[in-house]
C-alpha cells in the first residue's frame, strides 16, 4: 500500500521558482523598456533651426534634456532651462506657426545617462515636416543646450510600469495557486493515509 503523501513537496519549490523568475522578468522588462523610452525622441541642439519629421498626428512634447550626449559631445547644463531661450514651431510646407503652450502635465526622465524635463507642448493635425526654431531673446546670450521632441511619453511610461506589475502579479498568482493547491491535496492525502492506518489497527 502506498503511504506516500501526494503530490510531492517539490511543488512548493516550483512555486518559489516561478515567483523568482517572475521577479527577474519584471526587473528586466522594466529596465529594458524604461531605458529605450527616450530613444524614440528626436534630439536637437538649441539655439538653432531644425527640421523634424512627425509621422503621427496628435500632441507632442518638447523636453529640455539637461544631461545628454549628442554627436559624441556631453551636455550637462543644469536642471533649469536657460533664461531667455524661446521656441517656435511651424509647418515646413506653408510656414504656418503651430501654437505652443507650457506643458500641462510636467514629466521628466532620467534614464541611461539622459535626463530631461518637459518644457512645452504642441499639437499637429497631420504628419509632415515641421521646423522647430529656438533663439535667445535679443541682447541675451546663453549656452547651447539639448532639447528633444517626443510623443506619448507619460502614457508609454504608465503602460510599461503596468506591464511590469502585471508580469510580477501574474507570477505571484500562479505561485500562490500552486502552493495552496499543493497544500490542500497533501493534507487530503495525509488524512487518507491516517484513515487507512486507523482501519488497519
């Protein structure tokens, strides 16, 4: 007669392993995705005039990237945008100005040696080439700084965090279910064995 408690206790170890793997995937997922978030931004050096190709209609945010590297040059220009630096955005095709406004939702990032903070937003109705111009007010001088243009950073950040939490939560749920089911089945198996022994007395 088989008096071995089933299922095997190694399933507890499996539950722990699943939890550990879930945590590792969570960390790797967050690290990789957070690192690549700013890589989709277009980097520009200000003051100056640059053409940028925007392929998706909607709202874009311009960030002041105070820690950055462009063309092998390292920029470290302080967390506050230099005083007197002004901006304009216009369509390349017609020269029509695009309204800009201070960022309604302040956002920032510090990833992979790059740090930036949102400065202003603008919205386009159709894809195309746009001209971003930056200059210092007349009579003022200032340093060259890096600005970036991107779309949906806050939403992408939220989705990345939620995705990572979802991975970790899913692994935790699976590990919990395995642990509980193993415990319940082993308790039933133990009681069944004890009952058989009692009947044999």
